[in-house]
């Protein structure tokens, strides 16, 4: 009787140990998967707008789009919204299709003096980011 019990216990202990070994391997596997593909990377947009400019002068507004170390050259949509003196109703929307190494640039002339706000709406890789900056036109 004792022998049988011992035998059963031994089998139990071995199977438990074996199961633990398997679990460890699986955990490590999942871990490495997370590292390579599930790492959350946020879309980043560096909006570059001069602080001030003269009316009628051509100004470059640019948005540098990155995802981690990668330059995003295939954004779904990049749009610059220009609002004068906080008047959102009469905002102007300009689409930018071309980019150079992930930098989307709009050449724009502000016609009148005033306080403007520029928002770059960027949609890429299922994310949307929209930083904004002020520019004073004299
Ligand atoms: Cu937006």
C-alpha cells in the first residue's frame, strides 16, 4: 500500500514539476512576443511654426511625423487648420500630401495681420495626433 502511494506521489510530483517547466517556457515565449510586436508606440508629431511673420510673406508650416524611431512617410492624412483670432468658424483647412522623410510641409501666406493658431491634424497607423501652435502676423 505504501509503495503504491509513494508511486502515485512520485508521479504527481513529476507531473507538477513538468507542468511548471512548461509554464516557464510559455511565459518566456509570450514575453519575447510582447517585446517585438505588442510594444505600444505612440504617433508623434513635431509641429514647426514660426512665432511671427509678416502678412503676405510665404511661411513654411511643417509637421514631422514619427513612430518610435521610424519616419512616417505614409500618413493617411495630414491637414493644417488655420484659425484667425480664435474664430474657429472661419478656419481654413489645407491638406498636405507630399512629404520628405516624414516631414509634411505647407507653404502658406497669411493675408492679414492678426493672431493665428495652426493645428496639424495627422492621421497615421490608426492614430490621430493634433498639436497646435500660435503665430503672430504683423
Ligand atoms: Cu485632429
